[in-house]
C-alpha cells in the first residue's frame, strides 16, 4: 500500500474533524440549554480558567526554545509588571500583555540576549 500524494493528509483532516466536531456541536447544543447563572456553568468557567492558568504557568516556569535560556526571575518579573499594568489601566488585556512583552524584551536586551 502506497502513502504517496495527499491522501494521508486528507484522511488525517477528516478523522480529526469527525473526532472533534461532534463534541463542539454537543457543547453548543448543551450550552444553549444551560442557564447563564447556573452552578454548572460557573463550574465550567472555573475549570476553563484553571486550565488556561495552568498552561500559562507552565509556559512561564518551564519554557522551551529561546526563553529556556532566560532567567526565571525575569520571566516572573515581566508577568508581575504586566499584571500591575493590567489592573492599573482598568483591566485592559492588551495593555497587560504588551507591557509584559516589552518588559521581557527590555530585560533580555539588557542581559545580552
């Protein structure tokens, strides 16, 4: 059997679509029936927020690539400065992210990266 051409990629795309699309539509259907102030939805929001926080924490504490060589104190300091800017300016995510990135860039530049 030959795996030449686009057929393996087409198979992967269809299998991936079938595996995830069912759950997406199930979520849409179930989500329309849940009251916005219900405990179930509060739990879902809490779990989603915790998962995002865990991924971000992993990226900060155990980075890969170029950031792996940067010191932990600089990465944590950049997050702290960005969080301070986020809360000071009125909870604007773009400001917090921009200030964090700028702080990290300046710190890396000062360290000679």
